């Protein structure tokens, strides 16, 4: 464990908590893409299947459980409890266009042709594009609530910090995982235009509005 | 080469 990965994990946890609190407190999931949340739940389920068979550390197991519970809880809030506030008219990204290619790629490019490893690879590839429905929804509505932009900033920062963690681990342990690194770079690049808008607008107290 | 199997990152 290194400080970059720890801060990255905490940033990820912060993002998930921000979103959960936003939905719970405002009793509304307006502006939030339920499809992205479903994809994130799928990412955690397929990645953490080894939760009980492969103990790494208490921290690792506890965080996996927290991610699973909070992401499924968010999906529950969006599609059941506060379903009436779910904006399905703007959340129209065809996620099968993500899941099918990612599923195919995980069979073709992986470290080990075993079920657990293929599902882990699927999860890594899926996570890199899972935010697309959310970004697509914001581009359709043309704006995002400030709290949602904080959520996205924390979420985008987590994988950016993981990239620093991979550089650090390469030089200190000689560890590198090309699949995770390439997918992590794609994932972080997808946030770049949002990062620009967040830093130039939201941090100056303006509403996040995408150029129409 | 991928070391540190199994996956020890979240």
C-alpha cells in the first residue's frame, strides 16, 4: 500500500458517499445516471468475487464490502425508493454498446484464461467506460448540480491517483499490470474535459454548464 | 510481467 493508492481509495469512497448522501438527503436522483450506477455495481460484483476466497488484508476486504453495499444501495435508491425522481428521459445511453464489446475484449485480452481472471478483466475494462452514461446525460441536460460535479471530480481523481500509484509501484516493486494501467488511463482521459470545466467553473462558484 | 498475483488492488 502507498499513499497514492490510499488517497485514491478514499477519494473513490468519498465519491460514492457524496452520491449516496445527495440522493438520500434530497430524496431525489435528478441528474444522476442510473445506468452508470448499474455499471459500477456490475464492476464491483465481477471484480470482488474473490472476496471470500482470497484474503489480502482487513482493509482490502472491508473496502470491497463497503463498495459493494453502497453501490447496490445507490442502485436500489434510484430504481426503487426514489424511482419517481429518476430522469429516464435523459439517461438514454445504450449500455449494451459498452457491456458487449468490453465482454468480448475481456475474453481476448487477459492475463489468464480462467473464469475469475476473465471476470476481473471484464470489470477493469467496464470500469474505464462506466462513467460514459453519466457524462452523456450531463451533455444532454447541458448542466449538472454542483454536488454531482463534486461526485464526478472525486470519482475521476481516484483513478488518476491510481495511475500515480502504478508508477510508484513500478519503480519501487517492479510491479505493473498493463491491463489495469491502460484501462485506468482511458478512464482518466474520459474525465479530462469535465476536470477542465470543474476547475474553471465549479471552483469559482459557478454552475457547471456545458457549452451548448 | 505482472507480479503481485493475486490482484491486491481494489
